[in-house]
């Protein structure tokens, strides 16, 4: 089987990343490298550093070639890309990388600050855009208008100013729309996200392919170091994650604790809001092994995001460990919970309390949800299952492009483990 040459572009990538989307890109890059492919990830280091990120420790070699771009004046470089919609500072270096690597597949992820729409026409190969955020239709990436409400109608100029970001005039020229015509495949992470892109004006067709996780060699032992039953919140502590809405429910639910794992810009305010509540505890960040144990010991995971997520990988992290979820009835969460049978949805505080009480008071019902959660992960979101779908989808895109050799390689299982 032919080893494919793949170049991935993204703004954030470990160790220059804040989490979520970047980890998803890294997980895909590693999965492809494990299948014998030549994978290069090109990302922008300045974007992370300018936003206050601290350089993390480099992980162990994983078979992925990482190229971090950094300018003499990172702030100016990012501003030029943000304002002009093209990789002004790094264009020559990007062309050099593409000419050197000669990729079979050019895989764009979040390209907002590594090159904007001007990056998309560059290079030859099967061209893919994977929309981890709503950047294609939203300058602030998250459809969270004025930093306080769900966006149901474009007020982009005023909204960008409210976010203290320079307005992007290129968004009104059709530049992004024309650049996307160079893509052979555009991926949305959920049916909900595809519909939102269409609602907000994206003309091109999108194909839905979800996130995945590798399976665990064995399920972690449940965490037993907490003296009371507990529900879990895991994630970055930001206002849009909605954790503040859970606190009043905990006042009315004294039978269990809420353990909060994670950190972020909103942490200090959340701690202030939770002050005096004995059944809410902030435990900070945990290692993957520790996190898995906390999942396994929890009655359930609470996912209260108030913004439009594109997927919600935290749900399938919980499913992988057989832990039910209680998620807000918003965005892609209903389709994920419905597909799994491994959780419940809530709209109101009463709904949330009722779902918590049901999981705690009905062990048999909870065990049924736990088994459904684990089973759905194995059949829908496990790495090998999702990579098979990617391979079949990429094969069709290569066939439409007229690249018979690539289409044949993908049809023969190039994305399957042990294939290349």
C-alpha cells in the first residue's frame, strides 16, 4: 500500500496550543502517521504566544513532522494575515514547504492566522478543509454575538468591535467564498454545524465526519478518593462553557458534589461565583490517567455549554469510559446523545436537577445508559471506525478530482491501521 504524503495546516498545534481543536488535529496527524503515512503539520507559533500562551514541553516523538512558523515581529505578521486574509509574512516559506513535500493531500484546519483564505489556493494535491470552528462564517469563530448571546443574525462589524478585534474587510469581498472553491472536500463535524454553516451563508457543500478517540487498552479503575457521590465537569473554564449556570442547581441538589477539572480565563470569576458552596470543588488540570479515573467514578458528566459547539468531543471522552452525560439541549449535543442512548438533555435548571436525580436514584437505569454510552463509542466514534469513513469519503473526493491513483489507494484502505 502506498504511503501518502500529507501536509496539514492549522493555526494552533501542540505544544503551541490551548487544547480542544488543536488536540483533535494532533490526534488525526498521529493516527495517519501510525498508518505509515508521511505527515507534516505546519502551524503558527506567534498566534499562541501573542495570546499569552506559554511554551509547553515537547512530547515524545510520534512520527509527525511539525513545522512551527514564527516571524521577527509576530504581532505584525498576525495582524497582516488577519486583515489581508493571506499569509503575508510566511507565504514564501509555505510555498517552499509545499514544493518540497509534494503532498498527495493538503489538509486545512483552522487557517485563520496561519494564512486565512489566501492560503487555500496554494499547492497541488487533494485539498480538504475541516471546519473545527465556525470561522468560515463567523469572524469570532464561535457564533457568540457581542460576547454575550447566541448569534441568529449577522452583526459582524459591531460584533468584531465588541470582541476588540479589527474588522476583516476581506470578508465582504467574496475572497473566502472564491478560495473555498479550490477545496475538493469541506468537512463539518456534526449535522448541526453543517446546517449552521449553510444558514450563515456558506455556498459550498459540506460532508459530516465526526471526531474520534483511540480506544483504551483497558478501562481505568473508578476514582475512589472522593468521599461523596459526584458529577463531573471537564474542560476549559470559559464563560461560553456555561458552568456558571450549574451552580444554582447545586444549591438545590445537596446529595452529590460537582467536581470541576480544568482551567481557563474565567476560572477566577467562577470560583468567586461558587464561593461558599461546599458541594462544588475546583480540582484544576489532571493527567490523562487521572482524568480517566475521575470519569469512571462519576455519576455522570455535565456539559452545559451556552454557545454553538461544532461537536463536543468531551461527550465521547465520557462515552469511551462508560460514563453517561447530561448535556444542554443545544447545538450538536442532541444528535450525539440521541445516537448514543448514553445520556440525557436539559434546557432548564429543573431539567438538570431531574436528570442528576435520575442517574443517582436509579442505578439500574444508569447502568443501562453507561453500557449504551460505551457501546456507541465502540461502534461510532472509535478511531478505526471513523478513519474508515474518512478514507471512503476522501476516495470519493479524489475520484471527483480525477486523481485515480489516490482514489484507488484510499479505496484499498490507506486510512486503515497497518495499511501503508
